[in-house]
């Protein structure tokens, strides 16, 4: 009896440990109801947002992070959470770069060195930034786009196929 209980307990713990946490520890694959339960300020998305693919069924209009105001969209496929996109539109490229740098510092301390960066290299200096991290089975991407916008995306890492090259 004890070995059976021990195996059951280990199976439960391992399934919890492998859950893919996205933003604010909301697990990937959560339903809209589960996300709403974990994130009290999440509300149904604006009708214009609902028309976009993948669907953002829920949103948080304003969250302050690192001194910037972000809108948060929870993107679902088949009623299952696939990614969370945070967007801050700033008034200038300098403000966007400063905000992205503060977030970068925080992400780097949490996830370590990034996997890739289009802002590194010998090319001409760019106002855009694109940094990526992988943590367990979650991808994190920090971007400065269009000069004035900072995007932070938490997503599901695609499954690896054993036979793929």
C-alpha cells in the first residue's frame, strides 16, 4: 500500500512541477475561467481584440511593470491559454529603450543569458531590440518594435519531435 501511495504522490508532484507557467505563474493550457480565477483584474477582451487570431479572450487594460504601463492580452487556441502578450506604447524611442533595458535586466537576473539577440552584432545600431529566453518549456521574448513600443511575450515552447532533424 505504501509504495502505491508513494508512486501516486510522486506522479502528482511531477505533473505539477512540469506545468508550464507563463506570466504571473498562470499555467499554459488554462481555460479562460482558470485565468480569471488566478488574475482578478482580467476581464473579457474588447470586441475588436476578439476578431484577431489567435484570440485574446481576456485582457488587463493596465498593469505597471518597471515604471511602464502595459496592456496584457491572454491569447487562447481552442479555449486553452497559449501565450500572454504585454505591450507598452511609449512617447519616444528613448523611453521605450529605457523601459526595455529595465525589463531586460530583470529577465536576465531571472532566466540568465538570452538565447538570441538581433540588437547584438556588427550591424548598424538599431532602435529595435529582440531578446529571447527559454525556461523549462516556456519562451520569453522581449522586443522594442516600431521604435516606441515594448512587447513582452510569454509563450508555449513547441514540442520537440524525436525524429525531427
